[in-house]
C-alpha cells in the first residue's frame, strides 16, 4: 500500500509573504504523519516543491522511513565527489539523457537534474530514492495532485471560503468536492475522445484538444449535453472499473 503526500494538501496556514520556515513545514508533516498507517507494508512518498526541501524535513522523512522527492532550486550547491557546484552545471549532460543522478549530492540526499518530455527547463530534485528514473516518475504525480488542489481552492470550489472550522465537517466537504472533481475530470476525458459530430452542439472540436478535461466537461454540462449526462450515468454505475482502466 502506498500513500502520496503533498504537504500543501494537508493543511493551509496563513503567514507573511514568502515561504514558511523548515521548522513549520516539518511540524506540518508531523501532523500529517498521524493520518497514515504505521504498518510496515504501508509506503509513504512525500512530494513537494522548492518550499519543502529543507534539511530538517528531509531528516524527519528519513527517520520515519518515508521516501521523498522534493523540488529544489537550480542554484542548490551539490557535492561532486568533494567538489561543490550548482546543480544546474549538470545541464549540458541532459543533451544525451533525461536524468542526471548524483549520489549523496546534498548531505544525505541524492541530487537529480531532470528534463522531462515537453519540459522547457530542467527540474532539480532532492530524493532518498535509489533510482533516479523512479524518483522522477513519482514527482510527475505531483502535477496531478496540484491540479486537484487548485480546483478545490482558487480555480474551482473555493473551499477556503467555506467558513467551516470543525475538522470533521471540513474533511467531509473535501471528500465531496474531490469526488465531484474526479467525476468532472473523467467526463472531460471521455468527451475529448468523441468525434466532432458528438460535441458540435456545445464545443468547437478544433479547440478541444487545447482545453483541460475539466473545462471540456463544464462546457458539455453547461450546454445541457445529453452526452455529458449519459457519461455521468455510466460513470456512476461503473466508476471503479473506469478508474482502474485509466490509472
């Protein structure tokens, strides 16, 4: 069993402009640790952007036996066998390969410079995973988590404005909103696979490939499309099967 934990999705705390301290991020993760199982079979992978690459947080993950893949800055100093240099000095090596892996490049963390398919700039990462390609594969999942998180807040459901302060009620609201998002996203995926004639009543087919699945689904539902409601009905009856086939 594996858990993917994005610290941003665990709690929301207000503060001054700029990043919180490494100490605050570690305390946040300590709170999150109570949500996960303690069985040896439970695998936890922490994903985070450059705000969460502090030494204290990484040490805490290591202490719990958690894996982590955290984005860092391009000017991060990396140890190359006794010599120190910025991680972006590895960029020329990406001309021949997608991933450059430096073992123990940052104290007890491995350093990675990765240029994924379609990425304009390389992404620097810190991880305790032993295989660079695997670390990058997990980090890609962060983008999907960010999509859900953004839709729950500023780009969609605006949950931060709910005014709820009871943890159980907040949890229930998040579950309902997350399921609504997943249904909408899945409807959009299926609609994007339909021929031009099926979407002509509510969407320009030549523009659809540039639109997100959520936007496509919203257009279909706003246009009272029978297609959207049919897909929703089918998903409601066979959601587990559909979700496992597209995972």
